[in-house]
């Protein structure tokens, strides 16, 4: 029964993700080993959406390292444990909690020794900026603990590049690029852990910079991103964008300081969508959206709200229509509304 619930939730979430996004493009799934220990290492831009996109399509059943402050209450702990989420403790959780990570690292090592998959974000934070940020050494500590406890173990590191068209807006598009596996053992020297950590982090960072749009310069970031926007660059294609970034000269950048606001002429479709789904849209805009703490969480909150509220909206609408008219009319209206919404998300909005 427990496996059935996991599979059912996975199908529901995957259906929701493909309904929420205008388009999801995935490449490189063939790089993922089927029966070897794997550590998924993606860049991190859109909070929980990043996790869900990997969990529903990576062809493995990964464990997730999750900030410890969400593990509050016995019920939530049971839910998170069921979905293979492990708490990771940070300095902000209190210095005295950091010692708890020792047991978590041992659990991660055991998971890898069972040839299972582990997902964690090497940047250790999230940001909508189109760049790969400095990597934390946390994931290398887990690797080294695994090699210490299981000397014959090797772990395949899979860098993953997320590329959102605009993660704050709805409906959005995203491309996910899985890189080729990297043998962690081949970069590991038990006698020099510091150098091993630096080498592994550099290798993963370099791979991530090829799998997502990477603008390395802090002082020129806004100028570069504005130029890419002005050129109507396809942010789903990191290879083309990275070539552009490398080709820009100082003179070109000085000539493109202002961003051009592009009119996508989709106000009509947005209005139609808002009218057809008025109760859901109204609650989102007036109540929940103002409570979103950061833009990086916008997609996560919107998706979670839609996943829960939209089926309720359809159910209530069905009950009202079937009581006022006939069951057949209610079914037809619900089906048509669903089809129109899908068409608007896929072709009308944005």
C-alpha cells in the first residue's frame, strides 16, 4: 500500500507540473545509471519546483536532503520520512544542532552503499540569477563519509542544469539538462581531503556552467542579462546563451544598459483565464500571493495552491451545475473548462 501511495502522489504531482508549465523539456536522462549509487547535483533556482521536476522524471527514487526547520511535529516527520526526505542542519538552526548532521551523513553513506540515489543542491541556497554560485563543501563531506565507511564504493555524480524562461511568471517553460556521470572516486584522495574537495567542486561547477546559462561577472551581471533579454535570447538553451556571454565585448555591453520591455500581447488570454477560474485566481492574488516571502518561492506556492485548489474548484462547480441543470451538462462544462485551461496554459498565456 505504501508503494502505491508514493506512486499515486508521483503521478498527481507530475500531471500537475506538466499542466502548470507551458513546456518541460528534458535531455540527458540516458546518462543516469540504473543500478549504481548516484548523487544528483542541480543548480537551484525555484525552491521546491526544482526538487519535484527531478523526482518525477529522473527514473530513480531519490532521497532528498531538506532543511531541518520543516521537520516540526510527529505527523510532518512521518510524511517527510515516507517521501525519503532527510533533515540537514545549518548554522542558522543553532550551533548545537550541527552535530546532528553526523548521523545524517552516515545515513546518506548507507543509502549510497545500497546503490540508491541522493539529491542535494551543492550551492546550498537558491537564487533566480542566471549563474552558478560557489558550491558548498557539504556534498563532498557526504561523499568522503561514504568512502570512509565503504572503501570499495564509487558514486556517480550527475550535474543537472535548470533553465527557466521566467520562474516567477505563469505559465513558465523550463528545460532540464542532465550531464554525463562523473566518477567521484576518480577525483578522491583519502590522504588529501581538502584538495579532493576542491577538485570535485570545481568539476561539478564547470559542468553546471555548461548546463545552465552562466553569467560569471558580478559587476556586469545586470548589463549582460539586459542584453540577453533585448536580444530575445532563448533561456531554455544554455549553450547558445553561454556562447553569447563569452562573445560580448565591453563596448557591446556599454551600449545595452537598458532593458527593452517586450509586449507579448496576451492580455486577452490572461483575462479569459482569470474569468474562467475567477475564484481560484482571486484567492491567489488577494490572499496567498502577498504572503510569498521571496520570488524564488513564487512558483512553488503557486503550483501547490493550484494543485490543491483547482480540483476543489472543479468539484464544487460540478456539484452546482449538476444540481441546477443535468449531470450531462455538468460533465460537458467541466471537460470543456479543463480543455480550455490546458490550451490557454500551453498556447495562450505568456
